[in-house]
C-alpha cells in the first residue's frame, strides 16, 4: 500500500509539474516573447515637453488633445520623479504646443498618478475623466475643463468594484464604463491568475445611481472606448490579443457581439470621431516590456481597424518601431490626418498619416 501511495504521489507531482510547465509556455506565448518586429515609419516628431510618457491621449471633436503623463506603475520603469501631470494640446493651432493644465479643487496633487482618460462633451462643456492611482490605489477623478489651461476638480469616485482600474470611457457627465485589469488586488495573485489562465477581469458601469459589473470573462481588460454614437463599447483583452465588441443594453449591461484578433498586446483604444475607425497603441513583445533593457528596448506598434462592426473588419499596421524612436506605445489618437502616439514611460510623437 505504501508503494502504491508513493507512485500516486509521484504521478500527481509529475502531472502538476507538467501542467505548470505548460502554463509557463502558454504565458510566454501570450506575451509574444518570440515576436520580432518589422519597422514601419511615419513622418513624426517628438511632442515638446513630454518627457515622462503619455500613457493615454484623447482628442475632442474640436481638436483639443488631452495627455496623461508621468504614470508610476508596478514593474514599469519611470524616468521622472514627482507626481503626474495633465496636458492639453490644441491641434488646430498653427504650431501646437502642449500646455500643462492647472488643477483646482481639493485633489491631492502630490500623489496624482494619472492613467487612462476619457472626455465627455456637451454643447457648452468638456468633462475630463481620469483614472488615478494615488499610493497604488484606484479611483476616478472627474474634472470640468475651463478656459484654456484649467481643470476644475468636481468629484472623486471610489468604489469596491473599481479596484484595479486601467481605462475608462465616459458616457455621461457623471457616468462611465471602466476596465479592471487585475482579477486580484495583489500583483502576485494576478500573475498567478494569468499563469492559470483565469479570465476573471471585468468591465464596471458607474453612475451616481448605479454601480454594477457590465461584462466579465477577460484575462486582462485594458483599453476601452465607444463608437461615435455610443451604441457599441470596445474593450481590449490585452493578453488574449483581441478587441471585444459589445452592444449597450438597458440597465447599461454589455451584450457580447464578437472579438477581432489583432495579433499584438493592444493597450488603449481611440476612435475617429468621423469615420469610426478604431486605433490601437500596442506592445509587439510583452516580454521586452516586462524585462526592460535599454540595449534591447520594448517596441511600439499602431494598429487600425476599419469597419469593425462589419462581417469583415479591415486591419492595418500603420506604424511600427523597434524602440529606438519610441518605446512601449500605449495609445494612438487620430485627428484629421494627424496621429498622436503615447507611451507608458518614454515620450510622445506627433505624426502624419
């Protein structure tokens, strides 16, 4: 009997080891660790004064680009000390120059750590929603943009369902959808969840009247945005290399429509106000990002999806760099033939396409 037990234990240990080994190989595959990138250039220049990355960029219908800079994120390098900042860039100006936004109100600016952003426009107002990670926590700040360089802080949103917010899309002056990119509060447990293939991340709807999980089943829900008519919501499941398309339903629940494979680790999502084209800032090789080596830097990739709601969406790679120009791209925001490309921690580009 003892011999049988030893055999059973040995078999169980071997099976577990094989399973873990398989999952490590799968995780390496998901991170696209073996992928090599072919460079594709555009006519670009660095955006002045943006030295600490621009993790997210979003543009109003009238060409005001908002940039979140200086993100401090676990396991990511940071080239700048001090808190994060918000900038605005008027793309209709003959010589667009980013202007640091002055923030008024009760927000603690010393711990300001901006991540994903979104704008909501009315006939006479612009509201800016900013994911903020003070002291590695998650909360959402709502601002009113006034004059040319001022954000008036209106509200801080904190809720247990908003526990690891990455990105946000505003659908009202006080309502939004947000992605949680971690299924567990700790980095170690989240890494274990990815290793085991647990698709436990979600998208949460928030309004002053209601807070609820609107969609779930993501390995790591990252970027989020909406179609120009706000009928459809797009979510990047970054580790699954997919953009998931949802339709908004009564009660703000999201009905899954389909997934569009993109073959890259796509971060934030921007949508062209006129054409509805979806633009993605992506990481072509996630392992290079995690292992950051300045001699072999993480690259950048921009992917465009046209006719995403059709039966045959058209994917095109609009820009690709091996990290020598811009490292770790996270966003690509279009406006009338101009493309702003941001990164986690490096710089930002203004390009024409």
